[in-house]
């Protein structure tokens, strides 16, 4: 190839790269940690990751999952209304999972029939909750921002909260 042909080929390739669309926009996400070993059992929460997009996904990393453990995520989608959670999605490691609307902290108002999944990854010590977007919308509002509070424990043992007892993460906008 002549030097001119190489130069033209380089310019054509450069123009092609410049005309490509930019990186795909990622959904809004947030992560927050929790102090290690603030409870003595393995369900100790280490980190919580929130992804607010078409599906609402929360992943909780633990010190070491235990078979008698349980984990839940309180969800708030109404910034103008109140401090109490709107929903609770929870599971225990051995036999069940629940998605409920909440009257207040610790007081479920009733079950919600809506598509959601829970997953436990024993090798990574994570629990994951994935909820359909429409499940978080109310009759008179669309959930555009969310905040969470994760809680984990074992039977007859102390409970670990992240970011703190009855405390909320920062608001996460929908991506």
C-alpha cells in the first residue's frame, strides 16, 4: 500500500469511530457499605447495591450466609409522604420469600401478588431481590426514586441493619 492509501484508510477508520454512538447510558445505581462484624453471626451485612431501572434490583453482600438466616429489604418510593417503608421484600435461606406492602416499620399491611425473584449465591455470600417496575408503582403515582434499608439476621440472634437501624440509604433516581 502506498503512503497515501494508508493515510486515507486511517482517516476513514477515524471518521467511522467518531460517528459511532457514545456509551450506552447505565441505569441509576448506588452502593453503600456497613461496618464489618457489627453482629457476631455470618449474616452480617457488608455491602448493599441498588439498581433502579426497568427492574428494581437490590443485592446484599454478607460476611457468610447461614442456613438459618433471613434477609429483607425495606423499600420507600414516596419521598413526599412519610418516613415509613412502602414495601418489604424478604426471604429466609430455607423455605420462603415474601413481598408485602407496609403499614409502618415492622407492620406488614398484606401480601402483593407481583413478579419478583430472589436469588442466593452461597459462594459469593450474596442475596438478590429483583422486582418488576410496575410492582413499585401505586395507583396514583409512579415510583421514580427509591431508597432502601437492608436487614439480616439468624433465628434467635441479633439483627444487622444497613445503613443503620430504621435508617435509609440515599435516594436513587430511576435510570
